[in-house]
């Protein structure tokens, strides 16, 4: 398994690496991480080792750079930022340490292969390529929801585990990176998965340039004018809708969608073949070809018509994808296509502005504790929404992770004051190792033991996304909301506490809700 962050082996002509601070097999870093095997070096000169966390007895990947200090600042800062985002399609970051003579990042070990290695055998079929693109876009949506940028999306940082999990590794942002370049890189991932060639987008990605070392990625096929050949021109059998989506993402003249919109659309396409109800007229398309029925995202005209694309995209995806925006005007016929061409007998109407997506105001918050008779842990719930991540509500300290085997769990109940389209919920915690889930409901029983029991029973019927089990970060990001559902009441439900030096306890520092 190549755990290399850059997606490239070091150039064979690279100068010798300095030996001061060089690691050795069997060495234990920070009195915790034992180095077992040197895997490879990446194109940035970092060393990647397979290691073992001798305390938790789990395999880890250790990415070292020496010397440390100023030369490792960007690597460490990116690792710290990445550790705050927990998502099933992001590699978990466990630790980041600077020892001056060397610095290293400890992250999750993934048994499997990188996308670069997988496609080296042969290009992927459209279903597998779509699934991988969907996972990468979903990971980026979680990163972008925090305001951060990944900045290092390419076939070497997309990893596929032996059990089929797709994860994105090794964020490496700098001033030239943007969320838009991250999204366009998903087009590069799709292109590479379908053809085995890297399209070298307008902002080429580090470690993926043609001709670099023995592990170079083949350049894309181009015509005499240098124009990029579409996947369908390189390989037969690529569906038209996937071909169009890929090329639109790579086209600098067409504004790309946001990562959450792209993630929602690719997730909609990523369904088993037996459940596939899509036709090739195309889900996410930016323009229609002659003779085809335009998709709801198509602009009138050819592929290169870019004017108004971003506005049409935001409006047309209302209710179809993830409901991140809403249309005004209650007097419109609900059956009317919002982007259909106006009839000859009626003047064209300008589209109403899309509702802004941003933080939603939490109107009320309380602690849910159905198994307590004393109910003495209910104070300070308002601290989870006060904007101060250094202060929050905390549980008592228990003798076991399961609340001393006396409770099924505890939670924070949130009232948004009315129904809203919700995009994501982020929960900041005081430490790692908790197990929790996000639930939703429509009832508001009284804040009593019986009322809390009824609330938990009702809300457990609607889980948002997947639960986090003994997670390795201090932020949980839930983004599995139904695009066609309005939410008012949410419940962050803790089922297992992490250990500390006194027992088992957790603080919920801050909860933020994004939506419109």
C-alpha cells in the first residue's frame, strides 16, 4: 500500500537526503509511535513510514520531514486543520509534532491502494469512477463547510481501502489554493479514473506533473490545437452524462458548482446498477447538445455558453439536490419548470434570487437526560451556542464509557425556531474518543425524565448520516440531511464517553448549524 501523500515517488535524480534526524526501524517517536517499515518518499521529500501506536496498539502512517522548524510549518498547520474535520471519506489525523531536527504527522493507516496505483492496472468502469468521485466530493464538502481548503486532490491522495472505503489524505494548502480549485480537481479525478490519464487542469496539482520520476501519471490525450480529448473520445463506453460532467468541471470558462452541490449530485448518481433510473440525457450538465433534451442545469446554447451558469445552477438545483437554496414567490405554479424557456405569449421572467446559505440561529437548546433521577447535569446548555469554543456544557465524570452503565446516553436538543433547510451540523468536542449520532424529530415533549424518554424514542426514528464511533478528532460534521425535508428540532446524542485521567467525560464546546 502506497501511503505517499504526494501521489508520486521521489524523483530518481533527486539529491541525497540529509541524514541528521533520519528515522530508523524500531525507533519510538514521542514515546508512543514505533516505526516499523519505511514505505516510500514523496515528491516533496517527506518520508512515509508504517508504524504502530504502542499505547492503542493500532497501525498508523507516520509522515516525516527533517529538519523540522520553519520548513515544516505548512505541513503541521495543514495536519492540525485536517484533524478538526471528521468524515468517513477523510483520512483521520491523530497527531502533529515538531522536534526541531524533524517534524512528523501521524495519521490513519489505510490498507489498500491509491487511485493512481489502482488505475495503473486499467481504467475504472463508470460506476466505480462515479463512486470514487462522489466520496471525494463528499470529503471536500465537509472540509469546505469549515471554511478550509484541501489543496492536494489528485490520484495519489485518493486512497481505496481493501474493504472499498474511499478516503482523501494529506491536505497541503497554500495561498494559491481555493475551494474552486478543489472542486475542479474532482473533474481531474473523474477523468483519470475513466481514462488513466491526468488532464492537467488550469492549476496543475503538486506531484502530478508529467514526466516526474518513475511513477509519473500519463498526460491526457490532446488534439493538434492542444484541446483536451473528452473521456468518450479516449475510451468507449463512458456515459454521456458523466463525460459532460467531467469536461464541464475541467472547463475554465464554466463556473463550477460548490462542493456540496457536486457531492449531492454525484451521490445521486452513485446507486447500484439494479436501482439505476437515470437516463443519458444527463443529471448534472452545464449545457445541452443539439437533439438532446436539456437537463434542468442546462443553459440555452452550446457548452461554451458560460454567462449565467452559476445563477442557473443554484436555482435549478433547488429541491433536486440538497435543498441549499429556496425559490421566492408563493404564487407560482408548483408544476412549472423554474428554468424552462418562456412561452411566446408571455414575457420572460427573471429568476428570483436564491436564499443565502449560512449559519442558522438556534432559538432554544437544552440537555436531554432520560435515565437520570437527579437531573443535575442540565445546566449551562446555552454555552454550546454562545460562539465561544473554549467554554461549553460537560457531562459528569463516570466510571465507564457507558455512563457508568447507568444511562443509555445524554444529548443536546436544538430548536431552530421553525422549519429550515439544513445543510450541515458541526459539533466541537473537548477531546477525542466519543461515540455520538445526530437525530431529528418533530416533537417537543417537556423537559422531564419521561419527556426526555419520549423525545429520544421518537427522534431515533430519524438519524442524520452515520454515527461517529470512538472518533479520533474533536469535531464531528453531519451532512446527511434530506434535501426535501425541513427540520426544526435536532438532537446531538452521545452514547459513549472518552477516557480522561479521572474517568470518562466529555464537554460539548460548540454546535453550529448551516442552512437556509
